[in-house]
C-alpha cells in the first residue's frame, strides 16, 4: 500500500507591510546614520505592525512613537535602532530590557543576542507582549512582571541593558548588574521634559564611563508602589 501523501504546505500569505518596513529602514534609520548591518537586518525583519494596536497598523512604519495603552508608547523606529546599535549586542550576549511595553524592542534584540529578559510593571502589557512574542516565534525572550528599578538580580550580570522609559536618575541596581565590558543605554530626565539618552559602559576593571548621545522624550520609568 502506498502511504498517503503528506498534506501540502499551506501557501504563505504575502506580507502587505514588507515594502513599508524596508522603506522605514532605508529612509528613517539608515539615512539618519545607523550603520550596523545586523541592526538594519533586524529592523527589516521584525514586523512592527504586529506590536501596535490593530487600529494603529496603518501608522506602524511612520517614524513616530505610537500609543499602546496604559499611558505607554512604542518608541519610534529610529530610536529603537539607535539604542540597539549603541549597545552592540552580539550573538552570545545576555540582554536585560527594562520596560517591555509592546514587546517590539525585545523582538529586535532577540534577533541579535542569545537571551533577552524583559521587565514590565504594567501587567496587561506584559502579558500581551509575552503572547505576541511567543506567537511570532521569539523564543529566546522571557518577560517578567515587576519593578524595572530593581533589575533581574538572579540572572545578572548582563552584557547589555536597554531601558525604554526614563527615570530621573540612573538606577544603581542596573549599573551593578552590568557585566565588565557591558553596555547600558538609558534615557534620563524629567517627566514630560527633554531627557538625555545616555550610554554607560563598564570596563574590565569595573569602572564606568557615561556619554550623552542625543536629547529624547520617553514616558517615565514608573516605580512599583507598595
């Protein structure tokens, strides 16, 4: 008896946002100075429209932050790419992200690093981001509901830390969880005002240096309330 043939694979639906995503990378990111080919490839690969509310998908690839509910936003694509390039993630790196939000930055980082741990204080956002990341196949991302100011001490140290909301000062716990040779990027400044995007690097001896990159505006990094 001839065994029945396997069912033919389902035809793949063309991505209607593919051209918009490629244009986003060319016109908004590469044209503004982001050069790392791995970062550009990740930005072309990750479907940003899957991380925004369904009624905002038409605007998913414009160079602007978009609201995702609970007073939070998904960062503009250029800033996501710039922050990713600044921390230079490698294929063996352990990454900590503070402020999961929609999950988009974590998805980009997951394409460039070994593991990504991401902390989000707003429980509905954390659960929605984890579901989206799992559904889209970003299996090396783990999301925790919690206070980003405390970091993830039991998984430390980290090669890379990316903070996607702005405290008024750099949390000391995050610097302490940075591995020698590691990089931390964080916006710091007043709520509703202009903030500094800082790159903090720790050398092999444990000393840190801080460099101001550009002025930015992020939502505040909210603390857990007892």
